[in-house]
C-alpha cells in the first residue's frame, strides 16, 4: 500500500502539489489526469524521491519513504521503478546493456562499476525483451530504435529491478497511436500478470478510461476527482480540465487543453526531458562505463 499523507510541494511561492491525500493499494492500475501544470509529474517525482515534499509524508507498507537514506533509499529506488516520456535510455549503449542497467540497485558497487552481470541476469534480460517483443533489437544501440520500441525497452529495464511499483510519467505522450497502444498494453500486462502497482500520468482522458481501474484527477495541485472511469462523467471531466464548452473531446491532450483561453497566467512548463531524470540515466551509464 502506497499512502500519501498531506503532501505539499512548493517551488518558491508557487504550490505545485497541494495537500494531497491518497491510498493506493498494492496491484492497482491508476491513471492520473489533469491539465498541464496540475502537478502530476511533481507528485510522481516525490514518490520516486527525485524531489522531496515541502510538507507531508509518503509511506510504502508503513515505511516513510521521504525519510530514507543510504541503503534503505537504494532499496526503495529498486522497489519503485520509473518510466519517462522521453524513455531515458542511454542511446549509444545497446538495448541489452540498457536493460541490464535495471539491475544496478541489486548489485554491489564493485560489480556495478565493473559492469559484471551474471548469466542469470543476462537470461532474465533477454526473457524480458522477448516478453516485450523487442528481443530482435537486443544488440542494437538503443538510440536506433523507434520510440515505441524504446519505451518497451525502458519497461524491460524497469522490470529488471523486480519492482513492486512502477511509476510512468506520460509514457505514451511521444508515441503514435499504434505504439501508444502497445506500450499501454505492456503496462497493463505487468500490472495484471505480475501484480505490480502501476501509477501513470496520462495526457489524454480516453487512455486513462481504457486502461485504468481508478482515475485520479488533479487541478492546480489538488486531487479533485478520485474514482472509477464510470464515475467520471462528461461534466466532471470538463470541470476537471477547466473547459466549459460541450465540444470537449476526451482524446484531447492536457497540453492542447491548456492552450485554451484562460485568464490565469500560463503555467511555466518544465523543459522536456527533465534534467533530474536525464541525470539519473547518465549516472547509471557512468557507473557502467
Ligand atoms: N523544478 C521546478 N521549479 C519550479 N517550478 C516547477 C518545477 N517543477 C514543476 N514546477 C511547477 O509546478 C507546477 C506543476 O508542474 P508539473 O510538472 O507537476 O505539472 P504536470 O501536471 O505534470 O503538467 P504537464 O501535463 O505539463 O506535464 C507547474 O506550475 C510547474 O511550472
Ligand atoms: Mg508532467
């Protein structure tokens, strides 16, 4: 069980996440939706410990993960895997090596530095690539794969951690509809077959409805909807996205919606390929080099 207790995140004066309270039981597939700037990524980054909350606690099976340090933090980094919109693979390294990077938190510093992987780990990586339908690319540099293939490699890498929770921040926002479907099907599969809790930010409402048993809607940092797809009525959805007109389409993206007429100043958008995320991937690569 993942428990978020009174979590607030401020950036200077701005409140990105505002007193969020959530309980996410093990094995749930949860979609977080809301317009651009609603605080979706900030919430995931706090769960993953890329950033710390200004207030509140995040507990996993009763342990406050916001207070973890050293080996306990490394253990959480292994239990909680993250998938990013920009895949965050190391493009010049081959696919298999990228997937093996998912094992780093299971290994001693020496074995990681030496890039030593056991036969079992290599077999596990190949089996995972096979399961995700990208094994034929195992020896290619990751950067030469299509976006959909790269995201499947990223899921394979996450699975190598043997995580209990997978967080995904707009995993399909850079993909065409066909690849988006394959990637969402893969996430649903690891949720159903492996019982892994999946919490994913999604920038279209129709995807959340199709794949998630529970939808959490955020608006200006707060949770304003929490229920099943059936409970999320069209009127509720318009309110959540701050759209009045009847022409609102559920396939519209949070980003295009935020381009609506709005009296408030447009929220500042973090740069694509967030620096903290990229840094994480680079650190892992350096550990291998
Ligand atoms: N590192 C940061 N420094 C300052 N402000 C930030 C930072 N990260 C996020 N914010 C601000 O916090 C608010 C929430 O941002 P967040 O990225 O969590 O939104 P989001 O719901 O993920 O939006 P999107 O759909 O565009 O990805 C925004 O106003 C954003 O500008
Ligand atoms: Mg975001």
